[in-house]
C-alpha cells in the first residue's frame, strides 16, 4: 500500500509539471491524468474493500508499471 501511495504522489507531481510545461489540454498531461485516475481508483477500491473493480484496477496498474509509466 505504501508503494501505491508513493506512486500516486509521484504521478501527481509529474502531472503538475506536465501541466505547467505543456498545458492542461496537452496529450502528455491527459495521459498522465488518466494514469493518476487509475492509481486513485485502485487505492480507493483497496481502502473500501470494493472488490467489484479490483481485478480490473490491479490489471491496469500492473500494465502501467510494466510499460514504465509508473515507477513502483
């Protein structure tokens, strides 16, 4: 869970930097925002013990980390 919290913090910082550099509507910023959404959904589902979307969120998280989009 701590790794996930760190990944969320890092992704937030990355998104802010991208937004400042490229603008909020730039593709870089939008992709980063979507990645952050995935992390936040996973975190929320784990905290609420909502396992309806757990497998899907965990799959997305694993795909993002394997593709190098998130440093775990």
